[in-house]
């Protein structure tokens, strides 16, 4: 019988072991979900993440890392906690997954007590083809409540030219100069979306410490009155492309603030971002979307040629 010890994160010495655990999971799951030491370090240094309390590890009696779990919770009013976990394929199917979920519930209850919140939801995601993971979530009281598509589109097919309303200008974002205006635009763009939490300027600046960030892929449309009206932030992940053997780029964030919708800005910004990915040498564009997005995002993406690749399901349980 496998004997496991739960322990907190010990710092940078654990990063390589966590990467190796992800690699072991990916070899079996084939989800194309990789990570690196630098990516983990950047994620764990997020202003909203407490490395000592929001990260838990399980190792066997030889000191080998067998499981890793994180509990993410946005700054501000606590309504949800997001549990992520990886379990080594040889250790799945027993009681470890239940122990991980119990840890996530306990940590979320601590946060709720600290903030004086009576009811919160623990959330966890799974691809819809991960039958084993879905079974674990169901067995532990989770229910599905939202569906998210990953879509893709070949960039080798012709792209329409972006058409902007008169008087609007488009340029690359200047992070330090534009941070407050960009964050305000983003929050106004997503305020009516499911499960929205306001982004902070601190978190925004932390995002841009990513060494793969390219300013030329980060676009903003500015109205004649100088209001930040719409944006499209694309990204390329060279290490992932080296692993997959494909040249893919992501439309990571696309939004238009209220008051500037139905002008064609979203489509124009999307096409502009895709053109930037094409110029950068990519031949595939990917994007994620809430299936029930209230502003017709899925239909917009389909109108320019995106098609579903796979579905991610959001599960929750009340804590």
C-alpha cells in the first residue's frame, strides 16, 4: 500500500518536482497541458496566491512527489475558490483525490471565516473526455454548471480585413502607461459575464512579467474621445509549440466595454489579433469561450471560421 505524506511547499527546490509530476500526468492524459519551472514560479508569485497556505504537496516514503494541489481565490469579495490538482497516474483511483478535495474545502472554509463569508463555492474544471476525473468530482459532491469551448482556426485560410468605425485608432499597449485605463476597460467589458471578478492593476502588471509576452500582440482600440474601448491580447508559447510540433497562437483575451458594443469593434479587433499571429509565423489560432457568453462571443468566433476543438466543464460544490 502506498504511504503518502502531506506537506506544504518548501520553495524553489520543489518546482522541478512539480514539473516532473505534470510531465508524468501529461504522458497518460494527453491534454497538451505542460508547465515549466519559470511558469510555476511566476504563477506562485501572483499577488493573490499564498504559497504556504494555497499550495499543498503529497509525497511517498522515498520523497517522490505524487500529487500537487492549488487553491486559487480572487482578491476582493470571496465567492469562489478554484481547486487545481495533479495526481500521478499510478496513484489514482484510491483515497488521495478525496483527501485533496477535503484539503481544498478546508482551505476555502478558512478563507471564508477570515472574511466573514457564510457561503462559498469550491470549483474545479475537467475536460469533458476525462471520464476518471469527472467520476471523482461526482463522487465528491460536485455538479456541472458551465461549459467552455476551446476553438481553433487555420490561419492559412484567407482572413478578412478589419473594419473599424470612423475615428477609432488601434495601437499596441504600453503596460506601465496604460495599466489603469486598460484594467478599467477590462472590468467594464466583463462586468456582465458569468462569475466575473474585477482585475486589479497589481495583477495586470504581474501578468506582464511573462517572458513570452509580446507587446506587438497586445492591441487596444481607442475611441475619438480617447476612451479605451476594445482590446485583443494574443500570445505565443514557444515551448508548447516545440512540444506539439505546431505553430499555434492564442487569442487570450478579447473584450469590448459597454457603450461601445454593436459597432463591429470585437470582430475588427479579433481579425487584427489573428493577423498579428499570422505575421509572427503562426498557422493556427486558438481561443477559449464560455458557451453561454451573454454577448454572442461564440457566434462571433464561428463567423470568422473558428470551430470547436474540445469542451471544458466547470464543476462546483457548496462549502
